[in-house]
């Protein structure tokens, strides 16, 4: 369960052909940090979504947040960017969700893993469903690339931005698909059985 939003909160918006993005942020201990990223397909105007999902947040930016928002936009346009975790309020998530999100963050571009393997990598081999839930409620999509987790049968599973966007992101990162729409990779990340050091 995520902790309540800090106040006041602000947001900035970015639009790409693949997705519309809102970056929700706040200042904590004198430093601007991302509270949440919200993504929608381009068919949903983000200004309307921002009003519905960002509550009393106000549009505003600062150098650090604008830079992060620009990098998210660049990522969605094909740039190979790995985001640092120190720009987000990860501590607002439960301990388990933090572990699952850190494991997901560890999956590099051009690789995918399964919910089961991610669960095993954090020392919780029976928690594949819980990992799926932790990723389904990821407050930081794109920054933590939850699109890189798929089901053990190689089907896509779910995604906050929709399966069309998930597939587009994976294809952009070089992941092939078979004619049935399953990822066609030879090996999953974390399949070596090495536990993630958190």
C-alpha cells in the first residue's frame, strides 16, 4: 500500500506519438522528487487525465523535473535511457513492492523476465501473483520499466498503458514476437537463479 501523497504536489506533461505522460512531483527535504508518473495512450488527452488523476496538483516544473520529463519523452521516442532511482519517492511503496520494483528496474533494455523469476530473484519464489500486482500498481512506469515483465508462457500479461503500448515498447527495445503475439526470446532475465541483492 502506498503512503498518502505529500502536499503540495505539482505536475508537468509530455506528449509523444506512443503515449501521453504526466509527471507528478513534490519537494521533500528541499529536493524535488517524482511522486508518480501517469501514462495513457495518445488517444487520451493528458490534460483531461491529469485533472481526473492528479487531484489538487498544480502545473509547474523545475530544472530537475523538467529534465526527467524530457528523458521520459526521449525514452518513449526510442532513446536508450536508464533512469536512476534517486529521482523518485520509492519509499512511499510497501517493502515488498519496493523489492519487486527494484528487481524490475534491474532488467536491462532488450531483455524481459517473468513474474515468477522476478519473485524468485527477491527471495519470494511463491509470490509471482504478488509481483504481478506490485508491477500492475507501479507508480513509476517508464522510470521503472514494468513493460519488461511477461507471463511464463511468454504472453504479455498486463500493463498500465495497455497491451498495445506494452508491445510497442518491447518492440522498440528489440524484443521479437512470434506470430501468436508471444515474446520470442531465448532466455529470460533472472533465469540464472541468481538472487537480486537489494
